[in-house]
C-alpha cells in the first residue's frame, strides 16, 4: 500500500518494501548466494532499527545498527575471500578482512559502535544505559549506520 504524504512524497507500505527488497535481491543476484543473503539480512536489520527508533526502544536501535553493519561487512568478506565469513561480532576484525579503504569518519564510527555492542546487548544497569543511549544518540547511530551501509552497498565489491 502506497500513501502520499502532505509534501507529495510517497510513504512506502509493506508491499512497496517487499518490492524494494526484490529489486535489491535481483541487483545482487550475480554475487555469491551467501553474500546476497547477508545483504538482505542487513536490510531487514536496518528496517527493524528504524521501527525500534519509532517505538522508543533506543538500546535496540544501537544493537541492530551494529548487527546491520556486521552483516554488510560479512557480505564484503564473503566476496573478497570467496568463503563464508567466520562467526564474529567484531566489526574491526571484519573491516580488516574485507580489505577496503574506509573514510576516517567511518572508521571512527565503526570503532564507537563496536564498543557499544556489548553494553546495548547486555546492559549491566538498564536505567544507566537508557540515559547513555537516548533518542538523539540512537537517531545519530542510525543515521551514520545507514550512510555507511549505503557506501558499502555501492562499493565495486558488491556490484555486478
């Protein structure tokens, strides 16, 4: 279902998102099957992060942003190494394995979100964590994550 917003832009409904995912899948159909799956999982996780932001579950926004970055990096590792990536949540390790030249700002953010992974996944003190990751922080993490994912999806490693 497509909804036209007041400003004349389309708001995507679930049917549109499904169609968009099919287009994304088709674009990456020449890649390894596991690579295409990592990309699809990335899209699923980042969409879920957007929903968590809308519903006020800010710790989960950060957690899902980390997962989305992990999966898009694993897509690159699969293409570069032509093997299934090892099981790890360490983004720094994955950055090294995918052999890309990242902009410094992206590396800084990846380091920051890498250290936020455990505290947002397993907070020692829920109330303190909620104060450390309020809406503004979650929104910033989501924005930066989406930018990096877009850059990684457009990289020649994942193009036809």
